[in-house]
C-alpha cells in the first residue's frame, strides 16, 4: 500500500482550534496547534503521524510526549504576561519548558523553536486578555511592542543549530522574526492558509499543507541552512515554490505531488523545522484573530 493510500484510509483528522478561547485555555489552544502541525502530511522532510521525515531520532510519539510536557508552560507564559511580567520572567518559564521537553524526549529537541515563538504568542494572548495592552492589536504587534527590544538584546544560544547557521550565513533567525512581530506568519502563513481554506473548503489538512509549502518557499529557515547549507535552502525554496506555482492543493493529484517533494527532502536529509514552528504559530494566530482576508 502506498504512503498516500495508507494516509487516506487511516488518518483521523484532529479538530480545528477554537476561533477564540478563554484566557485560562490559551495553553490548550497552543498545544492543539502543535498537534495539528504534527497531524499534517505530507510536510517536506518533517515528522508527522505518517513517517519520520528526515529524522532518525524522533517520531510522532516523541512529539506528542513533548507537547504534553510543555503544555503547562504555555499557560504559565500567558498568565505571567497577563500579570504584566517582563521578559526576564517569560525567559525563565521558557527555560523550564525546555527542561521539561528534554526530560520527556530523552534529550531530543522537538519543540525548542515552538517554545520560543509560540510561547511568545501565548504571552501576547495573555497580555491582551489581561488588559496589559489593547485587545485590538494583532498578537505579533503585541510581541514586538512589549518585548521586541528585550528579544533583540537577549542572550544568544551559542550552541543551537539555528544560532550556528545565523553566524555562518548571516541569516536573521527566530529572534529577528519575533522582534519584528512575526512577519512570516502575517505575510506568508496567514494569507496562504486563508486562500487555501477558501479554495478547498472542508479540507483543513490541505490548507495546512499549502501553508507549510508557502512558508518553506519564503522563509530563510536556519534549520535548512544547518542541514543543507545554501544549496539545501535554495533547493527547498525552489521545489516548494514549483509545487505552489503549478496549482498547489487546488490541482488534482496534489497529495502525490507533495509526497514527491517530501521524498526529495528526505533523500537530501533536509528538515525545515523553523517552517514547522511557523505553521503551528500561523494556526494559533488564525484561531485567536480571524482577521479579514
């Protein structure tokens, strides 16, 4: 049985995140978005419930254990921001979340990027809910206004793959993305997700796949730079852009075409982990804002 057929016959789709949620449920919403990202296939080179992508050290169960372990810390971030706490407290909670993640996965980094990016969005949602900042502001703007300078001036993880790629290739990385209010989410992820949702109504997974491809095609993903250098990044962007330009999920047989791209990433051991984090963040922002097209 082909991977495509196995997927179509066996997959149970997760429920879509709620359009809005009470302040006490922000952490639940964040983890729901992480699990929806995991339950999306094919995502080029990335772990899903169908296969392990380009990874030998993690699988879907690893990600599920990790998501369960870090769930309380997403809510802690929201609550701390609602109480007006600064970046020092948020950073401490993030470090606690990373410790819990590594304990749950026996040392495997599954969600470090999500703890940072999605965690800041949880904090932004908490700040809005707590009246710390205007509720009309997009979450990305909240992050930039409240913590942008602290993010830029904060300590660098010298031994992370993203930081190594940033130094070698002069890429902007996750810190610049966050400090600027997550432009990749608002300029790439959300437009792609909403266009695809309108084009293929009722197929939430197709919209998530299209969004993932759009993010890979447009983001300077430091995970790709780490694994494949500039050649790997260029291949990733070129192949995903071709998928989108030739119809994306609107074209018949899109899943087989997307699977072919996925297999090419696996053959090259490429894994756009930053884009996976941005997909989860896009789902979170969409669920909490539901802005117009």
